[in-house]
């Protein structure tokens, strides 16, 4: 393993005791109704990080009741945009204050590198500030062209009570892509973080209370999809569900929510391609390829897990990608120099390896990696940087979301062939193109079936730009003004002016 850049265990001090996480219900911290708890063991260090209340139906019922009561009472939704913005800005400042504490727990629970976690928390605070700016811009429409007898007004109103279900790979960042927009719109919320990463959402609850969030407006229930998530998606008192996670679970949520015809917003999986043409800036492109596939250990819906390379440059791209991959620091997430940390669970590590071995058995070539990674001094699970060439479009590794540090390489001859490979997927989250020809980039952007297209870059994001997918990558959008619109409903008010209505019955 000397050929890889492995960061052994650092001297960073682990917390003396597990973080104690409880439910937040109607403004108070509570144990589970039945007193049950569960523990989260660090995927990198093998120690208990968090001891959390294990929610059940009674806990969800209490949380939804609190959110429903707070919404129906009307005080929160009647607050001015200025007052909502003020609260969100206070939360953003508190996130900045607690950045190191949040990042440490997120690193230990998820296995991601500490430097990356700090950057994500900083980005989350920026999203709260952006959502605050939107809180003051909500407006409807007026229509004075309906004739002298009418004035039409379109009001924008909050959806109501929102169930927010977030994943383990970016727990603090993703709740920050949902909750501040819901609050800016005037909604109330019940949140369920992943059972693998509950701590940082609980810390966010602490900060909301400190900032002055009214009781019942934000509630947090910890636990598992069954029963907590199921109850949050089926309860008729909930008006909307927003979920980030796997496509399979997203489909289940759509079915469950259909019984009460809730609004559903989903950000799901991706099998995101980067297409390289012969005139690409290969120095920049190869660095972006390595970043795209190894960032967050590949456990990222936007992971650039497949590249589609023109056959004239394919071997050069693969060779240089393998060489650069060897330099990426894999290992102890608590070391600031680490760029790739641990895999979330042993079962997920087995799933990643199964895809790799299956591809090799079907004729693909493992050019680098393809096995577990031993990190001296650590008990957790890690996987080697892996590059697989000679991949064909029908192989599962080319079509399925592997969710690990594994790159699949396919080749093409023409633009039409490249577009066909890009769009021959069930997913449509993001795609990228590398070419110095602006016409090639624009044609690709128009024809690629993806919610986001990057040209000569990868995974740059901004709070101002919407994010979401096509096909089985989801429905709805987060971030930007579109992220606020998800939590608003339009109400038409038609007003007759004067006593001008003709009787229907003469």
C-alpha cells in the first residue's frame, strides 16, 4: 500500500464521552416515550460517538402535533419577512460560532475529513443568510387587465407543516438546504436526520432555540425510517415531505404520501458523467475527475463516478488519473491533511466492493485499487481509490449508483455517441463537459438530460443557483429562489369591483 498516500491515525483528541442527542418537541428536549436509545459508532475510529433517543410513533405524533398547532395558531406564518430574516441571520451567526464543534461531530459520525466538514458548515451558514434574504422578497401578483369590473390578486402562502428527512452523507449541509427556506416561507417543520448522523441536527436545534425560534416551529425526532420516517410521510396533518436520499426510498415516500396527496420534493441519486473531448484542458479536467470521484469518499449524489472520454485521449486520461489518484490523501478524517475519509458502514463497504469485483468478472480492467484500504491505527472501514477502464454501458457499475471512491471509464467517438451514453441512464442529476470549444459546450448543455450541467468545471455550487434532478434523480428544486418556491402555494383572489354582477336567474 506504499504506492498510495495513506494518512495514519493522528494525535487528534476524541471526545471523552458520547454526545447525548434527544428529541426536540414543542420547544423542549425530550427522551423517547418508551425511553429507548441507540448508539452511533464512528466509521473511522470505531468508538461510540453519539447516544441518541430512539423515536417511536408517540414521539412523531407529539412532534407533528406541535408543528400543526404552531402553524394553525398563525403567529409564525404571520410574522413579517423582516422578522423571519432576522431569526435566520441569527442562526447563521451561531453556526459560525459553533463551526468547530459541529464539524468534529459530523466528522466522527460520517467519516468525512475534518477540513471538508468545516468548509461545509461554513457553506451552510451562507445558505441560511441567503434564505434570510429571500424571506423579505416573497410577493404575489396583481392583475388589473381583467376589465373594469375585476381585480385579480395572486397570494403566496406557506405550504404548512413540512416533514424534512435528511441523509447521512451531508447531514448539516442538506438540512440547511431545506429548513431555512421552509422557515423563510412561514412553514413549521418536523425533522428526522439519518440515524447514522443525528448529532449535528440536534446542535442546530440548540442554535434555533438560542436564536429565539418559537416553540413548535421546528421539531426534531431521532430514530429509524421505520417507524419515524414512515409516520412523518403518512400523517394527514403533514402538508409536505422533502427528502434527500436513495431513489428506492424516495419512490416509497411518493407511494406513502400519495394516500393523503401531500406535496413531495425529492433529491435522489445520480450517476453523473463528465465528458472529455480531445481539445479539453487535461490538466484541469483530470484534477476535476479525481476531485469528483473521491470527494466525500464518493458518497455523494453528485459524484462524478463515470467519465466518458474520446477514444483519442482515453489512455492518456486513464494513466494520468491513476497517477494523480495515488497522490490523494486517504485516511484519518481528523487529520487536516486528509481529503478522503471512511466509508459509512461495513455493509456499504461490501456493496462498493461487490460492484468492483462484478465489473472485473465481466471484463473490465481494474487500473487502480479495487479493495479495502488499511489505515494504520484505525479500526474503521476505508476503501482504496479505484479506477476501472474498459467499462461498457450495460455493466451495472456504469449504470448504478455505487456511492464509493470508484471511477468507471467509458469511451466515445462522436458528440452524438457521447450524448447517447450520458442520457442512457435512469438518473439525471448532473453532468459535465470538457472542451475549449464553446459551441461544443453549449450543445452538450442543451442536450444532456440533467438538472445541472457544468462546463469546464465540476461541482461548483452557489446558494443562488437551484439544485435538483430529472428522471429518477428526483423532483423539485433546492437552493435559489426555486428552493423557496417549493414551500409556497399560490392562492388566487378574484375581486369584483362595484355592483356589476349580472344575475344568473332572471
